[in-house]
């Protein structure tokens, strides 16, 4: 008699093939659906994109808000973006994870930071547990030589795009319907490359709105659901185990003891090289930069000795025809370029609010000089100035 249970390979292999065909690639906290690329615009003027709304699937969407006669970002309705927060350098592998508080759930990292703040831990120690604000969009690049005219994922810091978009819409609410399928607008972006220390990134510095073609409903029906298909949300237990670098049994014990005592501090200590803030971070594939830096060294191993699994991006999908659009009218005339404020004036305005005791630029060089920043009493004011 056989000592193993036989497998129905005819059904099993067919199911496995279907799963592999549907699956995409994982990069950090994003699950990239197969056939969808990331949007990575270069610096320059005249970058045209159409932001496509998606069907909200999470009942606790971060933008959900009830009014007297309507609700925005409600489950089953359309919305144009997915704001969320992340924590960096979590656990032995220094992973980047989505903060559960983005969706109204408890986060062990935030809880630990709050307890350390109450215990009056040094301010430079608290910084490593801060959460950074980001936003995720579905965009279709228009007349872009490096991007096909089809749906892409755009993951970018809140401070590098959404903040400016909010300001533009406050000044002219006539463009508030820019994500609408039929009566929406194309966004014309100007991006400028910024460099702080060793970090470089592209920041959106101007947004104009132009009339565009109408989209059919099927472009939404076939699009990824950002809060369900794309964003990787780990459970409280998973994050707790990663953060405190515990095994499964240890993690369960730590959660049970949490009701009576404070959990032990994470074994991870602050690195000597400070992580960039939202304004400084490089707009790249999450997790890819870390892989490139350690390419010549063996991957870190977990407590059981197994190397963490890496997934590679699947083969390029077959070219898809761009979504069908109906012409609605000619583009509006381009606005006259706004006068740019010289950087020298911005620096003067920043320095007027404070002064770095070590001679660096207040509100600009935050964390670029670890030896000075780690013991600076003015760090909190400096980072607040930098983050606006």
C-alpha cells in the first residue's frame, strides 16, 4: 500500500497554470497585476495623463466621507485615488509595509511608537517608526514615447503630487470632475528633478487641465481594484512578528502579553544612514532599490534559516489596444507659464523660521548629517518645516 496520497494532476496542473497566468509580481507593498506596468514619468514639461477611477472594494477606504446627500469613496462606487501610509525598515529584512491605520485598523508599529513617546524616548529614536504618506492611482499616459497608452499604476509620495493637486483644485473647482469618465480632464504635468544628498526624485511642480476624450465604462470594469488587487495589507499578527523579529509562537505570546505588559523593544536599531522623508524619497519601484544594493551579497535569512523568497516580474504581456474614447472637443489653450519662485528666495523664507545650530540648512538638510541631526534639539521643528 502506498504511503502517500495520489494527486489528480490533470485538474491540479490546469488549476496551477491558470493561477500563474493571472498572478503578477510583488514589489514591496504592491502586487502588480499581470499586464500592468508602473508609471515612472521623467522630469520635463508636458507630461499628459488621464487618471482613471476604480471600483472601491474596501468598506473602510481612507477617503470615505459621509455628507447629507451623498458619500464619497463608498464601497462599490468609483474613486480616483488610494491614499495610504507606510512604515520602512521593518524587521530583519528591512521591509516596507502598509500601515494598517490607513484602513482604520490597529498597527503594532504605531502602538510601540506611542508608548516610547510616552516614555520620553529620545526624539531621534522615534523618527524610525514614523509613517509616510503616499497615494496610488490608475493612470493612462497620453502621447508618451516611453509608456503605452493603457492603464498603469502610479505610486508616489503625497508631497510630490497630491498636495499640489489639492491646492490647484481649491483655486479652481471647475476641474473637480477631472476623473469623470465622460466629462473629465487630462492632467498636464511639469516635473522637476530634485536632489537631496544622495537621493534624487521627480516632483510635480505644475498641473494644468485640458479637455479630453470620453472613456467607455469597460475601461473601469477591466481595471485593477487598488485597495483589493494591488495594495498588500498584512495582518496585525504578521506585522507584530516582523517588527519584533519573532517566530510564530513568540509572536502569539507577545500579543497575549501585550494586555499586561509592554512588548520588548524591536531588535532592529536605527541605521546610520537615515531614510529619506516623503519629499526626499526616490519615486521608484518599492523594494527594487534595496534588492539592487545587496545584489552581490547573500540575502538575509530569517530565524529558521530560510532565505526570503523573491518573485520576479513576469514576461511582458501582449500589447493591448488603448481604451476606446470619444472625442469631446478640442483641448483648451495652454495657460501662460507661471513665474517660478527662485530657489534662493525659498531658502531665505525657510531660514527665517529657524536656524540650524550646526550650520546646515534649517528645514532642508534634515537627516542628511546623521552625527549632527541625531543629537539636535531643533530636529522636530526642522522636520515639520521640511514636511510643510
